[in-house]
C-alpha cells in the first residue's frame, strides 16, 4: 500500500507539469478567444463577445430541451425576454455546425 501511494504521489506532479500547457481542466487562458455571452446574469437581451466565427447560438434548458436559437452576426443583441427565469446552456456553433463552446447563462 505504501509503495502504491508513493508511486501515485511521485507521478502526479509530473503529469500536472506535462499537461499544464494543454490545461486539461479547461480553464480559460490569457489568449483565450472563446465566445462569451454578456451580461450574465441577463434580463431581456444578451450580447456576444469574440463572435467572429460564431454562426449560431442555441439555448437549452437544463432538461436538454432547445428553447431558442439565433443566427449570429457581429454586434447583435439577442432577445431572451420570453424565457422564464432560470439557468440555461448556450452552445456556440461554427459555420460547419460544430460546437465551439458551451456556456452557462442565468436568466433573471
């Protein structure tokens, strides 16, 4: 048992150092250019920063049901006033309909 724990603690820091550049936990870095919804929490409208390659926003409730979708364009505001208060997931899709990023959104 002691030998197993020793091996585990010996290799754990090495693995963290090797993966530090790849950031396996998905924390945003200083050069992160993922799209971001603002303001969050939101009331009636949301905007999108870093939206250059975003083709579409799709909003899901926490049950996984799509509640609305918007075609994205630079500088546009998106009306979410019809959504009930709660938590949602916003997926950002690129031109090829691939998911670029998913963000949690709170609607007040």
